[in-house]
């Protein structure tokens, strides 16, 4: 099965392992990820105001490319996923946004939110199936792993629709599938401090410190995440208490690729 | 209509949020992971916009402390969407001439080797026009 794939700016630079192992694991699981042609940065964060049109254009270009290929669009980075999925929702639901974007871009075939956007975790759960992943595991990870969702994968729940935004289990089920033991921290879906790391570092220091401490106290030996900025904030502010890695790295380890 | 009233109407329009639905339960502020760093908290954004006190929000930098994590939006029992109101206040501030909250010149001293590009583009999108 072929999918369109949107890596995003950080996966080409500081988060190369998130990208590399996503590709390798997809291949091992029998799927082909075809990078979107001439994709542009999504902007990192979705701008919620409805009159923000220019900030949505790069996402629409990626979505249109996937639609024209007749493929679903797979994302890996939590931030890209949040931005692209919310813009897609605007294109489907908001006539105000849809009209202005199409008027500006003048595509041959106006875009109306037709593309199905799936995060790599949803690809694993819904397309491959956690049962099949379990069968493909050659090195069960056998560790106590805390899943850190952050805010971008789950909220707003009505649009992201990946899992229950307050009590998610997709990452825990993923950990179980690769042979690990999930550790649940109450801070797993609380913000790490995000982009405030550039303007007010007190916020990420406090928030990320709390998150890592909580995972450690719950007995985790490792934290996994899908977001490069979460990974940075947790590593920078959580001390060296626990290793913090991308979920694709640990998947690659379990599949015997890494 | 005064300038302030026009700005309030614009904030309601671009946010798509209706502060009049608020029943003052305070759950948004209780859910906010950064409320302790804000002069005005999420429930005050809702209250001040509803009651014509936008000027207080425009004089404060509280809007720049919001991480847009959407915890307040997810947990509001009345679907008021406080983070969308906060974003509209932030846009009202940075859309003014020469009012960027983060300047490109400040970036070099703030970055380290591990900082992901995502942090820089996100900050520019939230703090500049």
C-alpha cells in the first residue's frame, strides 16, 4: 500500500531519527511512504483565527498533492500533524477559509478537504494493526516505558479524533505491541512548555521538569514521544533522569532494524 | 462605535468564540498549565472581552504566555474556546505596525545546537507578523 508522506522541516534536520526509522519501519511493515512533492514547512503551529489564510497555504499544497495522487497523507511529527489536520478540517468545514484559499491558489481542481490525514501512530494502529506489529517484533523491548503525548496529537479532540483526548491509549497499546510495559503519568497529555522555550524559559523548565519527574516516580525507564519540540524541552529541562526517544526509534529496535 | 468596541467585535469574529456563553466556572484557568506565569488568566480573557475591558488585556503580555495547548478549549463545559480568544488578542497586538513580540535579531543568542527548527518557526508564527 502506498501513502503520501509529509516529513516536515525538523525531520530533515534535528529530528532525523524520527524520519529515518519511520521510513524504514514502514518498509519493513509492507507500506510505501512517498514523500509529497516540493512540500513546504507547515509553520509549526496552527493559527486559530479564521481570517489567517496565508498561514494555511503550505498545508493545503501538501494536502492537494496527496489528493491528486489518490493517497492518504501520513505525518509523523505531532506539530505537522496538528497543523495539517486542522487546516484540512477548515477546508472541509469552513466556507470562509475554503473560498479564500482557493481564490488565492487558483488550483485546477479546487481543494475541499478530501484528503485523509493520518498520523504514523494511526497508520500503525488502523492500517497495519497492532496485532500484526506484535507478530513482526523480533526484539521485544522489555522495558517500562512512559508515553508522552503532549498537546498536539490529541487536541482539539473533535478535530484530531485520534483517541480520547483525556484518557488516550494509542501509545500505551503501541508499547504493549512492541513488548514493553506502559507506564501512565498523569502529565502525559499536559503541555511541555512548547515555543515559550524561546521567550520565557521558566514555563518549559517548570512543565517539562514536572513531566519527567512524574514518569520517573511512576517507575518508567524511558519516555517516548512523537514531537521534536517536546523531546527537546523534556531533555533540556528534565535532567538526565531518563532516556527520551522518538517512538519510531523504539519501534525500529523492536523490529530489529536499529 | 469606539475603536475598542471595534477591536472587541473583530476579536469575536476572527476567533469564532462567544464569551457570552461563559458561566464563570473557572475550569479554563484551572486547566491552564501556565496560568501562574500570566498576569491575566484564561477566564479573565473571556470576562474582559465580554465586558468591554479589552484595554487591560492589550496592555499586558499575558497573551504571549499562552502555549496554545488547548487544554482550556478541551475542558470548557460551555465550549467557549478561551485559547481562541487569547490568540485573537495576541493577533490584535502583533498586527499593529512594528509590534512584533519576538525580533529576528534576538534569535541567535537564544538557540543552542539541539533546538529544533520547529521551535523557531512556531515562535515566529505566534509572536510576529
